[in-house]
C-alpha cells in the first residue's frame, strides 16, 4: 500500500524539481546534450538556407546554359553566385582565358580538342569537389549528435540507476521515495538524448540526400559545359543529319 500511496506524489513532481535534485554528473550530461541539440538546430537552419539559395540560383544558371550556350552564360555567372554552377562557369572562364579565348575553344584536330577537354574536365571536377565539401561543412556534427546523444543519455540513465541503488543501501529500504528521484533523473537523461538524436538523424539524412542530388546535377552540368566550351570542327562536320545545331560561339581558333 505504501508503494501506491507514493505514486501520486512522484507523478506530481515537475521537471525543474527533478533537475534540482539531480546530481552534478547528471546535470553535466544534460548540459552536453543541450549544447549538442542547440548546435544541431543551428546547423540545420544554416544549411537549409544555403541549400535553398544554391538550388534557386543553380537552376537559373542551368537554364541560361541550356538556352544560350556556354559563351553567353559565362558573363552571367557572377550574378548567380554562390551557386556551384556559377562557380564552375567562372572556373571555365579562367581556363579559357589562360588559353587566350574569350568564349569557346575551337580546334581542327579532334585529338587536341580531347586533350583540352580532359584538362578542363579535371579543373571543373576539382572545383566541384571543393564546392561540395563546402556544402557538407558541419554535417558531421549532425552525424555525431545522432550517434552520440543516445549514448550520453544512456550514460545518464546508468548513473541515475546507480544513484538509486546507492540511496537504497544508505536508507536500508526499497521504497519509491528512495529510488524515485534517481529513476526520474535516469529517464530525463534518456529522453534528452533521444530528443537531440532523432531530429539530428532526420536532418542528416535529408541534407545528405540534397548533397548527393547536387553531385548528380553537377555531373550533368560539367558534361554540358565541356560539350560547349571545347569544340572540334571535324566532329561537328561529322555529326549525323538532324543533329540540333549548337548555339553560335565565339572564341580563339587554334
């Protein structure tokens, strides 16, 4: 009967009361989890805003490339920063400028065109890797929180249970009044760990899919840039009938 009489009192305890009776170690664990949770939401907010901006401006850059070609899209690149597509076009402009061309490189020798295309591809892929790395910045914090917060909560749980057993030994009784505070402290730590880990896990998976989708889009974008920036006259002349004409390009001829 004493057990059931003590239940309403335990249920009526508020969270501040539970925290006030928690030990220093339990409060330390909760503080770490709280900091991890705050940092997680800060990263989610920052990355979500950045990814939205990259998506909107990147789509505008892709439309310009498809509709007007590389030579016409390059002058618009700076207006569409910080999109990765705009960065790739600026990298293309720098490559073409190093070859003395303002627009597009046109070669009579297909082998020479392939060689220049390979160099440009390497430059663009290197720039894309750098930009993707910027997109992935701080995502490791989400992964760490989703994996580590439950274990911190478990640590707090084990500590609370141990504290309860120690209290039982000191009091020499196994009543709810003795073990209740320690069990409550343990449950709070568990809930806090899960509350920090679950949003971090969902955010990490969602943002990670956005990064992988951007990588696929960049492969297509780089292929279009290579196709329009380095041209072989021989291959253009050998194109089968009915092949859509490319946009007019201007550049140096070698």
